[in-house]
C-alpha cells in the first residue's frame, strides 16, 4: 500500500495539501474548547463568537466591506447567493462554470428562468460580450474568476464595473482564485469562496461576502441565536443566513489560513508560477500530449493521446505515487466545448507543498505512459 506521506500530491485545486501549523493549532484549540458561538451569554460562548467575528473582519480585508456569512463550503455559498438573489428574469453565465453554479441555475431554468451561456474562442468572457447580452430582463450575472479545469482567468474587475453601471447583481465564484490572485472586488455584488483551497484552511468551511443592502433570501431556516421568539426566518446579516451551529474550529482555522496566505503571498505565487511553467513546457515537449491549459496559474489539464483520463490518473497513482484529478471536474459544459466530455482530462494542480522534483517525476511518468500507450 502506498505510504500517504510519500505521495506526490498534485491535486491542490481540490483541496490544498499544505496547512500552516497555526491553522492546525487554531482548529485543535476550538475543538477542545467546543463552545457554541452566539448561543449563550456565558464567557465561552462569547469568546467563540468573538473568534468568529475576527475572521469576518479578516475575510472583509481580502474581499470587500460587506456582509460576511459563513457556510460549510463554496457550493453552499453559491447556492445561497444564486437562489437568494434571483427574483425572476434572465441569468447570464458561461460554459466554463463549475456545477456549483450550473446546477442551481439549471434548477431555476426548470422553473422558467431564461439563461444565456457565454463562451469565446479565447475562453475569456470580455465585458463587451456581456454588454451585448444585457436587456431589460437581465436579472443576474454569475461567473467564476479562475477555471478549475484550465486555469483561465476572467476579467472580474472590468465586468464588475460594467454591471455596476447597469445595476445588475454580479456573483463571482472565487473557489480557485482567492488566495492566488489579488483582484479588486469592490464592484462585485456577492463573492463565494472555500477555506480549504488557496486560503490553506480546512474542509467544511466556506463563506459568502455580499454588498450591504442587497436583498438576499436565506437558504436555510432554523436557529439563529437572535429573534428566537419569531417563527419566521430573519433576514438580518449575518445571523439570519447562518441557521444552525457554525463550524467554529474551521472558521478559526480560516482566519489563520488567510493570515498566512497573504503574509507569504508573493512567495507562494512565485513557486506556483515557476512550477506551472516547468510543467507546461515539459508537457509541450512530449509527443502525443493534448494540452488544454496555457496560463501558469497552478491548474493544468492535459491528456495522453486518446487514453482515458481516469486510466492515466490510476496509473500515476498506483505505479508512480502521484496524485492528480481526472474526469470532467464538475464542469460538463466546458468539457463538451473542449471535446473531452467522454475522455475527461488529467488535471495537475500545484500548491505551496510542491517542489521541482514533483514536476520532474510527473513528467517522467507521463513520458513512460505515453511510450507504452
């Protein structure tokens, strides 16, 4: 059996392998203390609540000055934003989206919503493409900032400026970008992200930041710790959107993860950029490789001839001890556009945990597999 510690982990787009010591210690501390934040007036409950409020301020510092609502994942945050903001009309999105965007929109489509799916030869949605689609019924625009398949980046700042002029809400999926890009999100209406990817936090934690005054319908109803005498769910942020017990250990870890990530931002991104270029150039030199990425953003998708991507990933795992992701990556419309809906693609994603020898070993393994295919 493969020793987990010896695995060359190149699946950081799914969840980052590296976790700072301060993240682990913060999570462990809150697990041991186990107070329910905001559900009592005793000092331990208040202490846990203050820990959560510290993290809200930290999230605002890297997003924008809005309401911060904690969720269990970026997926839940996107569902809250999409279902909570949509009040009827047309939705503009793209074929590059993750199912966390596509499936909520598809549900709204089944209920009568009109949807426009944008795409371009460059895989970049320019503001003028959106401008041409806007009409009096346009109600919402939802886009990811960085593709979880190819690493392509959308011009969020320019699109946000355009939509602000029209007064159209703009939801951005930052699952892959937050912690990797320094974007000005001041023109974004709602931003969704997880803790466990580029921010080096732990799984089970995510958040939604949305503009103050934005009318969002809560997704989950239940106990909020405030307004307990009423039977209707309050829409007061953040309590009305956080029904149930919050993941205090995960939120405490998120704060430490953000602090670490932005303190070492340039070092982390320099490493990821260097390793990405190394892998891109190496793959280009191997005969029979189909490459679907061109940006050194730490997310690189490829195939070996017509070999099934899942077969390639299995061989890499079992024979070489290399962990990558294969398949459709929860992005079926993008794979349909790339012509890889059946074959899927192999995705290698770099993180702060990786070093040059990881890329060298992956390239050597790909050469071996390509020769024998």
